C-alpha cells in the first residue's frame, strides 16, 4: 500500500478517535450540567450518555464527513460544515420526538448548530494537520 494511503488512513483513524473522545466528554459535561439527557441508551445503569452514538455513530459519520471534505473546494467545505451542523440539529429534534434525547428548557437548537459547526471545523483542521505531519 502506498505511503500516502497509510498516512490518510492514520489521519482518518486519529480524527475519528478525536471526534469520539471530544463527543464523549462534551456529552458527559453537558448531561452533568443538566442541559440534556439520554432516556433510552445502552447500559443506563453504567453510563449517563449514549455511548453507542459517541463510540460508533460519531466516528463513522466523522470519516464520511472527512471523505466528503477532501473532495470539495474551500467554499464547498463551508457549505458542508453548515449543512452538516443544520442536519445534526434537525436530527436532534427527531431524536427528541422518539424519546432518545431530552433537552432542558434552557437549551436552544441554535446551540447545537453552532456547536456542531465548531466541532466539525476543529475535526477538519485536525485531520488536515495530522495528514500533513504524517
């Protein structure tokens, strides 16, 4: 396998791990503050967060996001970040409708939009720097 493919794979893995780690700790912090909760989650007696989302869904979505970002122009990067952040905020409202997610009255979905936008920007920048260094 060519060197650049190994470097890209390592950058994907490192970025997915960072996304999982950051997502886990943000969820732990925000659930601890009472801003939201996960009523239906795996191992509810052990974890206060949905570990399936932070350990499986978020890393897989991160790899898909990075794969798409590699194929876009600079303007496309901005568009994908904004669209992805809006999509995640919309998915949160659907998850609430299914009882998977509950926000406090103090929460605004604008926070989700801004938070995911910042999160995706950080992950993209990390991926680019990791890929260049490796």
